[in-house]
């Protein structure tokens, strides 16, 4: 990195500031004020959790300008760019697209050649473990950036206390900015190449929202691997419009680790298996049971994994490659050994 001020693209999968996106405005303020970074913001215009690295290829992606103002960042939309008004913090852009779309358009259309680092988040809830990471729009946006050969960090704040005490927001932002600044200044290497000449493609950072954030010692920060877990049934058959209305009241678009999802898990009673009367139905609603993913027994978690770290109340930092992982194998010395010797 050069000595100039880093130029950052900030995006997320929770959308503009609001009840389902409570962290992005605070992080923006800490990045610009505490670190002095030049931060451009391009967000989905609405909540887009659990969408992974998807792109909508048949829709026109329209955008509007957004003008956040203190203290919560909720602001005004405008079809045209305009000067800031009193109390407004900055001019952001909202796109009617996925998180990965926001990342790609931000890098290649809006701020082409200007961005040193993409930060995706902070997500409203954890993105630890394979089950969450492979579904995460937050990580999807960071992955999209890394595939554009741009350094990227996915950042998530894991919900532990429901609701999250507001006094934890600021110390989480302080810790997160320290981690982000360290990673940017000390970007690691990937022994297997990577997309940027040997660099790590992206990092996944999880900060648990626990009261130890308020302590003098703060949270331990641990280099981690991804907990390779799995989920089962995510949907439940529903019978009528009333069932759909009931589901809408307990399912939050912010994902499985948000405040509303904690209520939902209790409301559904942790049902995992389909009931006999559901057989043959073709109408379903989102109704996951995430108890085993969010509150696993510590003894069942691989030591040094991201799931293990957040269960201990530690912050985790996981280097990731922008590719599906492959099993470890010996280097190829004779390609003939790799050619199938069978009749099809």
C-alpha cells in the first residue's frame, strides 16, 4: 500500500440504516473519523440476506442517492445527486440489486480504478461456519470484489444477547476498525497463488456482540478456520394465507442470527422433521431451526474454527480463497495418472 489515504468501498447485505441494518452507519463514521479513510458507500436498496453471491441478470439495476444523517443514519432518497443539507453526513448510493451486484458495480462502474479495499458489512448477525458463509450475502459481496482482483473483507457482528444492547455498538466498531486497519496494512499471503499474485483473496471477520466488548481487556482476536457444519430442512409446508402471515411475523429478513430470528426459533419450537400431514404439499415458507448452528456445545466444535471462537466470545479472522475448496492432494508429476482408465 502507498502512504496515501486508503480508498474504501463499503457495502452490505442488510441495506440502508434501519432496524434490520443497525450497524453500517456507525462503522462508516468510525472508518472516516477514526481512521480517516476515504469511504464510498454502495448498498442494496433493501434487505438482501441469505442470497450469497447472486446476480440478477435479467433485471435493470436502478439506483438512487441516499443522504444519511445523525444519529441513526436514516436519511432522504433522491433521484438526482444534490448538495448536502444541514445535518447530512454524506452522499451514498442505493442500488436495486444484490450485495454482489453492488460490489461489482461499485468497483467497475461507479469508482473504476479508485478502490483499494472493499468492506462488506457489518452484517446483522454472525457469518461463522460453512452453513452461514456459503449462504451469506455479506461474504458474497466480498467474494464478488475479490473476483475483481480487489482486496475484500467481510465483517459480521454476531448476535449473542437478544436484543443487542446499544452500548455494545461503539466498542464493536472500535474493535472492527482496528482489525480492518491491521489486515489492510498486513495483508497475508496464499501459498497456492491467489488472485493478486500470491495474496489472500479475502478475509471473513466475526465480532460477537458480548459484554466483554466493554471490558478493559476487550475481546481476544483469533486466526481461525471455517467450521465445516451443515444445516437440514430450511422450509416448512404451510396451509393457508394465515400461516404465511404468521410466518412473516416471526421470520426476519436480516437472517438467522438477528433479533427476530431468535424469537422465531422459539416460536417454531425447534421443529426439524416434516410431519405426516405435510406430505405432498407444494407450498412452503422459510422456517429454519438454527439452534444447533447458533448455540452448539463448545466441546463439539473444532478448536481454532470460527464457530469455536464465537462460542467462546472471541473475535475471529478467517482467510478465504475465492473458490470452492478442493481436498488436499499430491502435486501432479505425471498427468497420465490423472486420466481415467475406464470404459464409459
